[in-house]
C-alpha cells in the first residue's frame, strides 16, 4: 500500500480541519474532492510531512510520516497548487536544481530524460518566463519526477490551464500511473476526476463522506431519477448546498430542473 492513514486528525486551536480520516491508496490515481476549506490541502500537507498530525497515524510506502519523515521525503514528490518554478532560470536549470538537491546520480542524463518525457526538450534552454502556463506546469512535473518518486502528490494540477493543456497534463499523469507511480490529487474539476481517477474520496468539513470509484458513486444515487448522473451530482448530494446552512440548495435545484426535461 502506497498511502495508509488511521484516524488522521488535525486541529488548529479549536478547529478540527481533518477529522478521523482513514485511507488506503495503492498504485492508482486517487482523487480527493471537496469545497474550499474542506481539509484537502491540510491532508496533503500531513502526508507530505509538511504538517504534523494532531492525532492518528499516516504511512507513505510503509514509512511513518512523523517518525520517518526523512525516508518519506525520499520516495515522494509534491507539486503544490501555486507555481514553484524560477522564471529567471531556464527549464533545464530548474530541473537540475532539484536533481542536485535530491542527489540524483548521472544528473545530466536524468534531467534530459524527464524534460523529454514532459515534451520540453526543445525549450529546455529557454528561460521559464517565456513558457506558457501549461509548459510551466509540465516543468513542475519534470522537477517532481527527476528523483523517480514512488508517490506523487498533485494539488489542483490543471488549475488555470486551457482545455488542450489540461488534456496533455492528464496524458502525462496517466502514463506515470501505468509506470508504477501512485498519484494522489486534489481537484475541483469533477469531469477530470470522473474520467481519470480510479477512485475518489469526497471530503466535507474535515470528514470523508464518500469514497469509491466514480462509476460506483454515480450508481449509488441513480435512484433519484436523474437522467444522466454525473460526479457533480454525487458531490452536491454529499456536501449539500456547499455553503452556509439555510443557503441556496444547488443540488435540489439542479435535480428539479433535470426532472422537468
């Protein structure tokens, strides 16, 4: 098992940001879905050793994220939501920096390999400030892959990308999974999670409220007479209106519209 959590919990003062989360993730693309503030990023930060749990346990590749944090960092990579490349350096220089930090053997060869894998070989010696948003995201993946991680964490990997760049990014992510890398992503794009994730977990107010393959989650609400069930419908059912209590119930509204068609 690549990732395992047992009662993983995180408090910030009196606020419980992550509440008793239990996960088992293998060689798959696993999506964590939730509204802003649901606890997704806090969960990822604990799994990547950047934040210590308040209660519970978490293991990545059988290493404890607290007691064996150094070992965890050797086998993972984390691509945060915000861009993490130096635009004043070339693409090659950005990736080489990571290769040196990780002590990668035969660095020149490995840097060339990951730049080629991400389709950046032809622009490797250009400054990153000349790259498009999609190219910069692919460069971040190249950085993350240079030390051959076993688990890759991606926080909103296609946020802000155009349709073509999103499609290309998912081609790369799917290829990584086929080559034995376990992928843990957070995303707000339900269509992407539906199409590409092997399993998804829906998080609401720090708790996992549903977890299964997209197909099985959609099957679970077909009794609601929705003609074409989507992962959006599952999500909206599980988290309610997605806002303050007493607010607009988008799920009921959309269901009503579909029944009238």
